[in-house]
C-alpha cells in the first residue's frame, strides 16, 4: 500500500507522495535498462501501465515512498518497505541526474524522517556488487556491516546476482 507520506524538503529537492501524474516520467526514466538492472523489482521493458500500477500501490505491502522532485519535475523515487523488525531502503534516480549528490541528499532526508517518525530500530539495503555508485551512496549515509548475499532482478531476468547487504541502526542519543 502507498499511504501518503509527509513532504520532505532538502536544499535542492522536494520529496513528496507519488501521484498519478508522475507515471509518464517514471515510465520514461525506468525504461532505461541502466536504471532498471540495478533494482530487484523493476522489469524491463517498463511501461506506463507498470508505473500506474506502482503508484496505485500493493495492498499487501506497507511502504513509505516519495517521488524525488527537482524544480518540480519527477526525477526518481526513494522509499522504505516495512519488513518487521526492520525497514528496507530503496531508490532510483533518472540517469541525466546522476553524479550530483542528489541520491545522497534525498537519502539523508528520508533516513532522518524514518528514525524520527517510524518505530523501527534498523534499516537495511541490498545492492548488486556491480553497482559501486549505490554502495557509495549507502556508505555516505552511514550504512555498514556489509555481508555477502545474492539477489534476483526482474530486469536482468532469471538468476541470482552477488549483492552486498548493508544496514544502519537507529543512532543512540548522546548520554547527558
Ligand atoms: C545509485 C544512484 C541512485 C546514485 O545516484 P547519484 O545521485 O548519482 O548518487 P550521489 O551523487 O549521491 O553519490 C554517488 C557516489 O558514487 C560515486 N560513484 C559513481 N560511480 C561510481 C563508480 N563506478 N565507482 C565508484 N564510485 C562511483 C560518486 O563519485 C559519488 O560519490 P562521491 O560523492 O564521493 O563522489 C543512481 O546511480 C541510480 O539511480 N542508479 C540506478 C538505480 C540504482 O542503482 N538504485 C539503487 C539500487 S541499490
């Protein structure tokens, strides 16, 4: 399910609940195999109907998703899936906007929100080992405790690919 999420504002970005009007941009940007192949759940090719179904949401999953907006335009998605006792973190950004620190900027806002507003002590993420840019984003955001795993990818097709699984624990407040 995609419940409305609070709007988060960063220096360059506005993160807000996905709306149906985002679907054409999602279909355009996620049609890029270089984006889809780094994710587990985005098929290739990716259609407008796929984007609309994603925005309608899956009632069997508790998720917190934001559209990443730059100058009002949808350029990516970032979100958290509830898998008690933890949250699972994921994101993608349209290729023309890579390399400007935007995923890290969006990630900081979402993680701060998650630890402030959601009752989960840990957030985990899974990154294919051939995706050093995403591992770097996660490391900049404080994720660690890498362990080897494997994962599937709808875009890549059948099979399991080597991944790093990383995690971040709720920061402990300083003792008075
Ligand atoms: C991963 C992704 C979100 C990164 O977005 P971004 O806005 O470019 O990320 P940032 O600019 O915040 O940080 C990227 C970091 O990776 C580094 N990087 C980029 N390519 C790299 C490479 N091939 N090897 C090592 N580091 C690399 C950048 O230099 C930067 O680090 P720096 O700030 O220390 O210079 C984007 O590439 C993407 O959407 N990829 C496809 C989908 C995806 O991978 N989703 C995540 C699945 S786990």
